[in-house]
C-alpha cells in the first residue's frame, strides 16, 4: 500500500444527482422525483443520505430538476407536525419525522438541462471546491450492514486519485453499466477487494466489454474530475458521461489528480431503477424489517403457495375454497 500523501484531504461532501426525468416510473414522476419513491416507509433518497452520513459525509449537495420541492420538504423541518406529535407525547414518530432534518447539511443546485450524469456532477463544482468528494446515485441502495462507501473513502485516502464501486455482473448485462478495464496493480496487492483501472467504457456491447466488472452508483472522486468534465464531449446517448471523464482520469498522472481504482463489492445491493427491480427491493427490505418482517413473510409464504391467484378475494384464507371453484 502506498500512502496518498499530504495533499490528500478528508472526504466530507457528497453530490447526489437527482434530476432525472424518471420516465420509467410515470405517472408517479410527473410531479414527484423518483428519489421520493417509498422503500417500505422511507423515501429512497433518505437511505442514500443515511449511507453517506455513515461514511463520514456531513454535507450533501443534491442536483435537482423541476420537481425538487418534495426533496427539499423531506429534509426540512415541519414545525406543525412536530408540535402535534410532541403534544401527543408520540416520541417514536417524532424521532422518525425529525431524523431526516438533522442527518446532514443538505444543499440543492438546479441542473437546468438533462445533459447526462457527467453534466449533473459538474453542477457540483463550485460547492465541492478543491477536495475529494463522494457521488451517490439514488437508483442503487446499499444495505446498511455493508459499509461500501466507507470502504471507498478509505481506499481513496490510501491511494489518492478516484475510486469507483464495482460489482461482478453476468457478461450479457454489462451493456447496462459503466464497465471497468483493469490494469495490473502491485500497490494494492495486500487489499483483496482493490483493483486498478486503466480505463472505463460506458455501456459496452457485451462482446467487446473489457470485463464483467460493472460500476454501481458509488464513487469517490478527485476534484480534478471537474476540469476533465468541462472538456468531455457528449458520449453514449449524446450525454456527457461521468464514465468518459473517469476514463480520462485513469490515464492522468497522480500529481494532476489522476489515477483510478475500484473496490469490488460483494455485499447486498438493491436496485430501484425500474419497476420490477423496485418491487423486488421493497419486498426484500420489508422481509428483513423488525416491525413488519415476520407478518409480511408469513403472508408472502401464503401468497406464493396460492400460486399468485389474483382472482382470489383479498379477505379469503388461502385454504378456503376459491370463488371460482
Ligand atoms: C449510470 C452510469 C453507469 C453506471 C450506472 C450505475 O447509468 O452512467 O456508468 O454503471 O449508472 O447504476 P444509468 O443507470 O444512469 O443509465
């Protein structure tokens, strides 16, 4: 392991792109950002901010679009609701309501045009300044028991440069992700989960993909990425791709803020990017919950045993004769 050197600064800030149109969740996303979709009882975005905070982040910049209002409201105080719960002595609900307001310093910047993920990250330039920072994409939720972002921060502080989270995926699905092109790395030999990247390709054809290591939505980036993004031409889909900027950073010298490593994640990642994955995520997280898990799992078992009979009246017991019989 080689220390990153005295120029390495602590990672205190995170940029969370949340300006997507969310077209896979219409009509919900007509007036509400998809980051507000409830995962059991919390909006997806709160899981993301909680994850950032547990990795030592104290300042979160959300890059928002036209439907930003519910996001702002969620991380703001609601005095009348708090007063009402306090008057009733409901300290449990009061704590739930208050929690999102005291997690971190949350700031907002508007992305005026949807020009891609790289463009969204660039909107954080002035807020972030000259220090390494995290980027968290709301479509990926990482189980709170698996401290992925904290590990990324640790690796960035050790090796400098930038660090991405990688997940081994089936080769035929690499076209949905940024894909890692690995290089030999003697420096990280002692760290089993760390690899060095010589490049990255955004959503390659599986036949041409340099590996099946996909980038999932967690990054710790050198501030050098901003200048690189300013000079990155639109790539895949006509958008300014963060992946293309990382490809450039991978080839730059350490003194200029270059260098790119990956942390290979082997934990629990939940996808909320489309309807089907979102439903799976809600079911999986609900199953593990202390408050509703046992009852939910019992019901789920019965529902599976019923053969997913949607004709069945909802009040019928699974062993009762079906209305069709
Ligand atoms: C984005 C990135 C891609 C990354 C993915 C992770 O793609 O461009 O490199 O692998 O997030 O979720 P998107 O899913 O926004 O199309």
